[in-house]
């Protein structure tokens, strides 16, 4: 079972790293019947754009949306890294983590889907925009989602193993 857990953590880490740099979604701007004119007057604004998680946080920071950049960076980058590190340590050292770390792992797991939810809400909002702008989910979104789901499964395995080893 330990090898399976380690294997799943490795896959989750790989997917998480990929999801951080791969595009999460792309936007093809449109302004309805004025799209052709907008492409002539402001071609740079009408170019399709793709956004990765890291690029998104950087862009928010540069545009002085620092609080939002910190929130997304914390919940989408830092907490998943910490969670995967704790899972990795628990799997490697088999049951040596304290109850504090296990409590922390449970708390972090609750927020693991926050980024997927935020991206999904952004997509829904942008799809409702007038003018025919199109948004497409990219490979980074799916990699992030699978990474989150794998880490949730691994966290559940680790907690179950911990309880069984303690005889609870």
C-alpha cells in the first residue's frame, strides 16, 4: 500500500507542477457585431490569450490586485505544495508524523478544491459575457483538477492507515 501511495503522490506532484505552468484557460475576445472593427482599431486587445496559474498570479500582482494575488497564490500554489510535502513525508516515514501535522493535513484538504471552484466560476461568468467572447479550459485546468483529486485520495489513504496503526 505504501508504494501505491508514493506512486500517487509522485503523479500528483508531477500534475501539480505541470498545472502551474500550463495554460489553465484561454480567452478569445469578441464584441459582437463590432468584433471586426475592434480587431482593426485595437488588434492587441483582440488577440486570444492563455493564462497559466503562475502567470495569473503574476499578472494580478502587477495590476495591483495584490490581495487577490496573495489569496490565489496561497490556496493554489503554497498550500498544495505544503500538503503534498506532508503527504510525502508521511508516506516515506510511515506513521511518524504527529497528530498536529495530521490535523493540518485535514484542514488543508478542505481547501484543495478552492482553485478549481474559482476557475470554474470565472469560466461561467466569462461565458455569460455579451459579445460572443469564448473561453476554453486548457490542459492545466485538468492537470490541476486531477492533482487535487489524487491528493485527496492519498490524504484519505494516509488518514485511514494512521487510524488503523493507532488501533482506532
